[in-house]
C-alpha cells in the first residue's frame, strides 16, 4: 500500500464561506485527502464553524492512516502482518479491535458459502495481484495455493483474545474488508464531532454519504458502466448510506484471448466469471464492502435470494456468450 501523505494533501482543499447556503445560515465546505490502503481517501464536509469542521475532517483522515498501519499486509510491522507471521506458530494475542473485525469476517465467510474469504492471500500472490498487475499461474502453483486457502483454518479464542492457524501456510488478506471498515470508522468520528453533512470516499470504491449537501436530497453519485467508460448505468443519491462497487475492470490482465480479473473465487482458485460489476447500497459501509465480492462471484439469483432487506443491489452480468458490450444492468428487487 502507498504511504501516508503527511500533510494530508491540504493543497487542493476547498473553503467557501458562501457555498452551500441554506435559508438563514451560511455553511462552509471543507475537503481534504490522503493516501492510504493503496488509494486516495477523501472527505468533503459542510458546517458552520471553520475550525471545528477542519478538525473533524482531519481526525477522520487520521483514522484512515491509523487503520492503514494496523490492517496493511504490505507493512511488516502492522498488526495484521504480525498475526500472519505468528498465528501459524500457535495462539497469538491480538487487539480487541482486530479480534472483533476478524470475527465479523468469519461470519461473512459462513454466510457467503465461503466466497468471502480473507485467507485468499496465497491465490492473489500466485495470480500476481499482490503488488502486481497479474499473470497466468501454472496449475501446480494453483494446487499448492488451494491447499493453503480456507477460512476454517482461522481459530479465534474469545476467552484469550487470540488467533491461531491450523494450516501453517494460511495468509490473511484485508483487501475485501479494509476500506469498508475504515469508512465505517471515519463516518463514526465525523458524527461524534457534530458533522451531519459529509461525503467519504475510499479509492472511489467504498463511499458514504452522511446527511446531504445544503439544499440537496442526498449526495449525488453516478454509477459508471462497467464496459462503456464514457457512460453511466444510473445516478443515485446517498443520504446516510454507503455504496461499494466491485468489477472486473478495476484490475485485470489478458492471456490467451481471455480476461482474468482480480476478483478471486476461493472455491475454485480462479477469477470469477459471469459478472462485470456489482454495486451495493446500504446503511453500513462494512456490509456493502464485504458483500460486493460474494454477490459478484455467486451472481444474480443467489444475490436476489440472500441480499439483506435494507440493501439495494445493482448487477451488471456479462452479455450473451461473454459479450460485455451487450450487458444489461439490473437493480434487484
């Protein structure tokens, strides 16, 4: 993951004392960004007090920086990396925060029939998506990796607050949950600071609209077409809602005339096929981020049967015979 920009990318922040006026009040808009978890985190917020608004946004961004240091599997000193190294040796005590997050991850794995699996790390390495653009691995490499993948090898003991791996080759990957968790925490900090109108973006893939901008019904977001980059599928307004998108166009490579994306099916060891993108809208960033990949992997029918009632799901499947240009995106009822 790319390092933290110490100055919080303050060049480019926006202050406008009159922007976003509502009757009887003048609201300020403040925006700032930083690099964390391999992408850009941005917070845009409105409020009447300049110093309080700046302090709240800065604290929220610092939280993303803190979690980058905790959850990164690229940083040897992170708690996530330490757990990966120590858990194969035996029970290793971790912080309550990481223990609770990993407990939630295992619950997602069980509910998604194993398609959400944080032990997918060895597969990501074999397919070249760990610090790389991807490559086609040999079958022997995939067999070796599949012997190391499986969330059931993670054993959590709440009494001792420890983690251990029953398979010494297990390696956890935070890619399917880290940004969503960070956005969840950032929004909580903004709320605790008295901010009731803000937009949080984590690399453009995990979003949250807190309240609404002045005079608007929500934060307007265009959902980009997965195959036609100059077109959008739909336009939505987020008000106290999160949105997450997973798609094959985010990171992929071509080999032998086939397209291989970074979204791995842990059950087969191969990139998932049949779907171009999935967009989820719901009340919690943690849920929309985590469910995006299972819905992408398992497809429309499974998603329609299993999606939470409070969640909206937009699926863009591959077109006939894999013709992505003919895809027809659909909101599930």
